[in-house]
């Protein structure tokens, strides 16, 4: 019998949106990014380097096949002594292969099928079965960019092994430009309200989810004697962002904010919590360059 608390189900459902919803909203050909959480009350520091690309291939009748890849490298640093071997979790790797196919479903909607295998591991040795995760999503997109108030609606359902819930999870996102200089996006993993000051300068207020679930290859015993076999990070981040468009395709961005809620947790083989490493809120910084399609 699957025993999961109501709160945990809700958290996992939200995280389950991350892969399909983020990919559905991502039209970048190439992106490189750095994020940083400085030392907080837990004396823990966190940083992430991320790079990704997506290449579309046009097929007949307006269909497309899109091949993409994303790599994330996480670093954890602990200022004080902690009661477990930090060298086993100080560097984490997440590698996604994104393969999708899109076709015109009818006059109003496009159908998108996404298959996204993932490697999420400390990668201290040869890859093992627990390092691999499989994710897949089917969603439909209604895009109206040529209206006076353009909008885009995404609805879908998929399986995300990272969420830890063996049931299909919903995907939903709605974006609308309700004024020549104002737009908003409602959904998961990000909500934002954006203002375009000039054709090159824009700012936005945002609220977003961030997180990962990674297998620990060199497993170890926590202070309570339980075996640590994976590590997860979950955060709700709010703040402000700035973007500068060099041209129609190339942009620089910077986000600054605060983690309204966050937790870094060691988990056992059943993904149950055995030790909370860090649950103190913190500043959040993220910057990068993207090249859009």
C-alpha cells in the first residue's frame, strides 16, 4: 500500500510539473546559467551551473521533431562540521535528454509528445540503475500570438519519476499579454508578472518552484543509523528579475529573490525523509544568457 501524507502528495504533485511544464514553456535554442544561494543559518551554501539546448527539425505537414539536452551541476558547501560524509554529496549531476514531437491537432490546438530520460546522480563511480529516471508527457497547446491581447494555454498529463508518485500528473500553464507592455504567466513551475519598459529592457515579479531528486552512489549512514540513498532539494522562490535583449534572439537576465520555503533532505530507499540538512530560508541569485528560437 502506498503511504504518503497529504502534504507530501501536494509537494510531489507540484514537483511533478517541473519537467513537462518547464519544457513546454521553453523555446530556447541555447541557454547557459548560474544560480547561487549564499551561506545561511544552516551554514550551507548552494550553487548550480546549467546549460541546455534544443534543436527543431521540420517534418512534413508542419510537424516538428525537437531534440534537446540539459545538464545541471550542483555544488554544496558546508561551513561547519556535520555528522555525515559531505564529500559523498557535495557534487550532484542531472542530465536530461528531451525528445519531443509536435503536430497540428486541429485548427486551434497543437499536440506535443515528450519523452525525457534523465540521469540524476552523485556520479562518483560507474552509473547504476538508480541513477536513471524516465519522464514522459503529452500536452496540447493553444497559441494565439497575433491577437490584440495574445495568449497561450498549455494542458497536459504525464509521468515524472522524480515526483515519486506512480500516477499521471497534470500540467497547466496560461500566458497572456493583456497590455502592450504588460504580460503574466500562471502555472507551474513559475508565475510571473512582466513589464516591458522598452523593446530591450524588461522586469518581472516572479514566484517559482525549484528542486531536484538525486541518487547517492556512495551510500552512508545518517546519525540516526538510517541509510542515506538519495538527496532532494525543494524550494519556493519569490523575487524580481531583469532582462536585456541584445536583439530578437539573444538575451541576458538576472533574478534576485528569497526562498520563501526550502528544504534539503537525505532520503532512504523508499524516498522517506531520514535527515533534514537545511531548511533555513535564504537569498537566491540567478543569472544567464539565452538564445531563443
